[in-house]
């Protein structure tokens, strides 16, 4: 009986070890891919299109990865990277296109095989991440392939550095002028339509949108300023 129990333990440990290695390999290869093909928030879709082997290899690896939401940082880091890579895959498969919206069903119909699931981009964002963790900062690291999105960084999101990375990207967005634009003369704030589309994420815990923004801003915005939204730029974030 003891030998059987030991054998089971060895098998389980072996499986866990293989799964952990697959996840680590996914992070390592994703980092190298991003450093090769991303610069200043823009993606070299043409270069990726000419040689899709690396991207396809990473996504094949991602297909067999196992993550569970109880291991929050591994889970979140995996799905954030998987989302961004899948966006690139969707664009490259249809390249040349001027916008991700040029492909019907880009976000809600096209499926990807990731971590044992068949998912759309909307599934990853809304069901696997937002619904489970209620963290508005996801909106500053999930990159939809358009200029209106926060810029894609040339680094992989890692479990050990995820908290710092989420904070950094949120702070950069809310202090820059591509996500919000403050007009002191008119006492207005123009924000990305992301703030309108996902209002419930930014007003959690009784905050207003401006109070959420001020959490990350160096120069605070007066709370009596009127919040408006500028039109989202769906033009492709290509180099």
C-alpha cells in the first residue's frame, strides 16, 4: 500500500513539475518574442507575418499550460500575456488590415486554444479576468491591437512582478495624455472610451471615475470637472 501511495505521489509531483516548466517556458519565450517584435508600444506585424513559426510555437505551448485562479498571480500573468499574443495572432492571420475591427468577430467569435480551453478575446477579458478579480488595472495591460489601447510593452508580464507592472502601466496611462486629457480652462476631463465601456470597474468601492484617476495621478484633477470621452482610435498599432 505504501509503495502504491509513493508511486501516486511521484506521478503527481512529476505532472506538477512538467506543468510548472511549461508555464515558465511560456513566459520565457513570450518575453523574447515581445522584445524582438515590439518597440515603443507598436508591433512589427509585417515581420511576424513573414515568419509566424515563433508565435505559433508559443501559442502551441500555451495550449497545454495549466493555470488555476486560486494561484492568482500565475493565472493573471498567463491570461494577460495570452490575450496580448492572441490579439497579435488574430491580426497577423488577417494581415494586412487597418484595424482589428476590419475582421468580423475579432473579439467575440474567433477562438483560441489556450490552457485547455477554447476562448475568444472577450472570454479572456470578461470571464476569466474581470469577473474573477474585479481589478480595473487589467484595462491598462490588455492590448487590443489599436492605437486607442494602452501601449503594448516589450516585456512579458510575470507573476513575481505583476503587481508592480499593473501599477506602473496604470500610472503611466493616467498621467499621460493618450488616455485622459485635462482642460483646466474649460474644467473638463476627456477620457478614453474604455472609461465609459467599463464604468463599473472604475467606480468600485464608491469611487467616481475622477477619484479613481486621481489615485494614480501626480497632478490631481478637481472633482467638479466634467468628464467627457474622446472617440476611440481603432487604427492598428503597427510599427
